[in-house]
C-alpha cells in the first residue's frame, strides 16, 4: 500500500502492529482523506472514516474490514471567553506574540501567566552601551597623535567636537514616559570621561516593575529613543544633511580641488619641461658648433700671419 502512488500521495502510511493493519495520515476535521485512484491501483476514492471501502486484491469482490481508530478533528479552546479553533496543536493566533502548545484535553480552566522576557531587552541595552563607548573612544583617538608621533587624520577637525557634543546631548533629551525620566533610572550612568556604564540589576528591576514605561521611554513620540534615533540620523551618512555627510562632501570637494590643482601643475611642469628641453637642445647645438668656429678662426689666423697654430716646436 505504501508503494501505491494514490495511497502514499494522500499522505497515508500503512504499518503492521501485531495482527493489526494500522493506517495513519493527515485528515481534516471530519476525519476524511481522499485517495486519487487515477494513478492508483486502489479501486475507489476512500473516506478515511470508512477504510472498509479499500478493495482486498486477493478477493476483488470483498473489502477489507478496517475501522478508523480515531477521526481527526480541529483543536478547540476558549481564551478569555473567546472560542478558538485550530487545525494544529501549535496555536499562535489566540494572543498576539504568544504561542500555545496544546498537549492534552483539560476539563478545568488553565490559568496562563504571561511575563516579560527581560533578557533580550537587557542584551540590547548592553550592546548600545558598548557601541556608544566604542564611538566615543574612536573620536577621542582623533584628538591626539599616532604611534609615530604624527597627528591623527581628523586632528583639529571641527566634525570631531561636533559629534562628541551631539552624542552627549542626546543622552539627556527626550520626553519622560510614566515614571521613567532619564537613563540613570535604567541603570545607565555617564562617567567623567563621557563613557557609559550599565548596571544590569537596576535595569532588570525597573523592567520587572515598569516594563511599559521603559518601552514608552524608547518608542513613544518625542521619547529618548526616538530623539536619539533622529540625532543619529542627523549625524550619520544616511541623511543628506547629516554632519558626516556634509563633512564627506566637503572632503570630496576639497579633494577634487587638490586634484585639479595637481593636474594644472603637472600641465605647467610639462610645458616648462618642453621649453627647457628646447633651450638645452639649442645650447647643445651652440656648444657643438664652437670647435668648428675655433678651427675656422685658426685657419684664418694662419692665412693672415703665416703662422700655423696647429704646429708646435
């Protein structure tokens, strides 16, 4: 049976348990499954609830006496007075964000307590603190010299102090949410050097007592989280008017100007080189003509005086 395309294609599986033939597979709420006999050796379209309709190949005129052990049906439950049906025992639509795993039938109400998972929130705050301190350290590095004693690339550049000031100000801006008015209430404190420190126990305690206020402090309009996001957008390269974007554009424009100057200087040098080369060639020609001129003068002198300058003694 398992080798039959119509039977196996319907998601049914036949197995033997002792003297019993067991047929299992996916069925709908009515306990029915359909076998398409167009490509099957089976002789009928078979409801799973009456498997006796399967033909016995050893006796074509009879049918197998097979009984359905349990007809399939949708899972049903009541959540806060609302009836919910599901074709799966894993239910995700009853309460947004909550997954129910249905294991067995219960005749008495089951109380479900839903608590906040602080782990992901605390991990996100820890990542934020680490990233903030990394950026602050990178900016601080640009205020000094390299290991070889030369100035860092952005030494003296106004963009460094602009970024430092904007980031520091962003930590204190944003509207309060309920009882949460500042980062220090979440266990985040600022050191004298501007770096952040996270007290996980303080954050965990406030998440347990005022979780919704913490969410509002990060997500509400005008909140710290929203204000910080705007600040970072205005500073970063994602905004066409961001500080880093403007600095990059300025550097690009200056680089273009320098390249144009270099190109112009190279053209001037090439022109001067050609002129000097021509002058040197003329000078060489003059120098090469001097010996011949001297010989002509000697010959003229000899003819006039009868003295041969080419002889000695």
